[in-house]
C-alpha cells in the first residue's frame, strides 16, 4: 500500500483530488433528499446508501475479512457509517442545517487531537489552527439568523463528528490488510454499517416509503456515486494520505451543499458567506501541506 504522504507533489495532488470526490458528492445529499426523496425517512436513505453498495462491493471482489479483521471491519463500519449516519440525521432533524453542518465541521479538529492520542503523532499547531479556521469558515457560510440550538441535536451533531473522526483515525492506524484493495475494504465497512442500520431504520421509521421515478433516481445517486464510488475513494485516501489532510476535506461537503442551494434553490450567498468560502478553502489547501514541506520547497528553488 503506497503512502502518498511522502510521494511527489503531483501524485499526492491526484490522490487528494480523488479523495475529495467523496465529501463533494456527499454535499449533494441535502438537495437530493429535499427535492427527490420522500420526506420523513432519512435513516432509510442512509441504509440505501450503505448496504446495497457494500453488498455489490463484496460480490465484485469476493473478498471477506479474515481473523481479527472481522472485528476491525465491524468496528470501522459502525463508526464511519452505522453510528455516524443516525446521529447525523438526528442533528439534521433537530437543528437548522447550518448549525448541523458547523458541528460536523468540527471533525478535522477531533482528528487532529486523535492523531496525537491514537497515532502518536507530534501535536501540530498548524493542523489545529487551520482546523479552527475551516470550522469558522463553514460557520460563516451556512449559519444564518434562524440558527437555533437544541441540546439533543447538538449532542448528536458532536457525537456524529466524533464517531467518524475516530473511525477515520482507526482506519489510518489499522490500514488495509495485505492483498486487500480499496473496493473490498470499503465493502466490508459499508456492509457492516448497513447491516447495523437495518434494525435501527425499521425501528424508528417502519416500512420503506413509497417511491416514484424521482425517488428511485435519488436513491441510485445516493447508493452509487454517493455510496459505492465515494467510499472506495474515501477509504483509499485515508490509508494513503496524512489523516489530518484527509479529515479537513470533509469541509467540502457543507460548502458544496451551500453552492447547490444557491444555484438550484435560489438561496442567496452574501459577502459574509463568500468570506467564509475563502477561509474554508484556504484551510483545505493549507492542510494539504506542512510548514516543513513548504520550507523544503523554498530551499530547493
């Protein structure tokens, strides 16, 4: 498994761009959900995103975990998908979208702290500072005057960010088993998370909703680009790029959601939101390098 963190800049940029596809396509979820899917079934949408994609990946690769990887894959699937998605949807239902997105933007900060505790990395003021800047930038983009605060929603939002942050960090720590490609690795986690979501979904939402052609199209979008393809690229990026660089890419999701809202739903972006975009983009770009790498490039010129 090649580590792109120490690769030449063009190779690392290519890997980063491929990984960024995942949070960008996840940013379309709000528009797809509100415009195409039947209301009141967010958990079913998460189930459709995870389980079919996982089963397809397993059928294609015909590769199952071995030994300790049964437990590791289950743990990662629960954290990255099975636990994260329900908490995300609880936050989305109980909080305005801007507040929920801002809480999710705390994930890079949690990853930066976990990288010290779990991965034994040296504390990085650079990563923490740009993580804060990115969260502030997202807040400027998505928070509005109608922002409200619900205790359960806030706890769910922070819990979801923490669950996925821990999942990302453990994915980096454990890596992928030798001989297992990113498709099989993503399939393990999608299947594990999806199986966990089956009883949760039917417990809280009951039977699947009636669907029309638009809903079918929306579920296909969530399950293929938003599920199978996105998670393959996402988990590939986690195992080959620096974990803090990958985590900050999650800021792209609320930014894409805001852009689509402006383009498709006639939501206006004011000067403060544009400033937030610039700050969040600066955080994403700055987190792909380190002060050491910048210094080395200056010296070699």
